[in-house]
């Protein structure tokens, strides 16, 4: 975790140098962390992310995500009150997918027409 802490400090310093307040922006961090969040080490990482980046874990750390009964995938977020994550069944993967939804109150109606369908 020392490497992660060093990079977080670099982001804070970079934020100050650029005159930005990145530490105040909403953030979503998701992935395969290869640490079982149901374990004591997993709880240490959860605590670290909560204290250092104000991130909250969106999925249940005790709900298994892999066929071996571990929870190594996770979704974390901060400053988003309308963000939810749920685990779904998968018959074709070692991992169950985590589907996250950010409910927006803003409706985008002016979408540019993309003639190339890109």
C-alpha cells in the first residue's frame, strides 16, 4: 500500500500545482483488485481507500463474486448519492459481473448526429 499512498500524494500535489480541486470531484473506482475483500487484508484496503480518498465500497464485501467464493472485484465511489452496484449471475465466467447505475437528474436532449455511426 506504500506505492498507492505515494501516488495519491502525487495526485494531491499535482492538483495543487494545476490549481484544480480533484480531491473534491466525484470518483468511481472499479476493478479486479485480486484481494479478497472478505478477509482482514481486504478490510485494510477498504479502510485505506475510505480514509485516504473518501471512497465507499458499493458492493457487499462478504458477497462472493468468484466461483471459489471470494470477493476480489469491487466498485468504490465518493460524493455520489445516487450510485448503486449489484452483483448478477454469470454462467460463462469465473467472476460474476457487477453492474453499477448512476441515476442522473439531467436529461441530455441535444445529442449530435454522428453520420459515421461511431
